[in-house]
C-alpha cells in the first residue's frame, strides 16, 4: 500500500493521490474505473452520488460499505485522471498492468468481484467481454458466479438504466443475493 500511495508512474494534470481501499480479509472486491474529482479530494472511494447509487444497489449503508474487512475497492486506475469537456478521462493505462498483478493475489478472501463499467470488465473478463457494456451486463449469467458485471452507477447512465429495466428487475436481486452470500 505504501508503494501504491507513493506511485508517480504517470503524468497527471494535478498531484497524484492514489485511492485504494483494501484489507486482506475483504470478501467483496469492487473494480471500477478511476476515482472522480470528489473521491480524489476526500481520498474516500465512491464518496459521491455514484457511490450512493452503488450502495443502494448493494443494499448497504455507508458503515457496512466502508468496512475494509468486508469491501475492497481497487479501481482500474487509482488516481483521478482529470477531465475533458466536463467528463472524467479514462483511467490511465499505466496503472492496472503495474499494480493489479501485485495487489489482487493479496486479496485471498474475495468471494465476489463486482466489475463496475467497461474498463474493469475488459480487464477482468478478457476475451469473454461482449462488444458493449449493455451486452456484457445482460450476459451476467454466462460469467462465473463470483464475478458480476455492472454498469457504472453514474447519473450519466440514468438513461441506460431507464432503457434497460431488466437490470433492476433481474440483476439487482441477484446482486443482493450474491453480496449477502459473499459476506457470510
């Protein structure tokens, strides 16, 4: 963790502040894309409106969500990548290949990995990822039971969620079951 916090492997438009939230006892790993500006400022993962929606999907309050012995958060990029035209840039390409092979083997008790968004899905599912996020999430039954692809809970995806009511009807109840089972 000290090495990750000291990382300066990429050039950013601001001071790097890697945000990673892990403990060896964690049962659930949340793999998102990269911290947003508010998370960068606070150093607390999912500490924004997207986190509120994600916690709602997981049926967890803040205390349970931020219990590192239960939930690990390791995005594809640990630092806020900056913005362009009001949208966050994608995670830096240097981060995942540098840190994931070293970090993930230390999380030996993870029973469920939540792949939040396209970047995490591409990395973790490899050739099994579908051509669109919607197709990947819709194919959740085709992946191992310890992996669950999810859309990003950002407000920017509200239209996607409205166009895909099956997500709330089919995926969220199963997500709740898998989260509950992983935490037992």
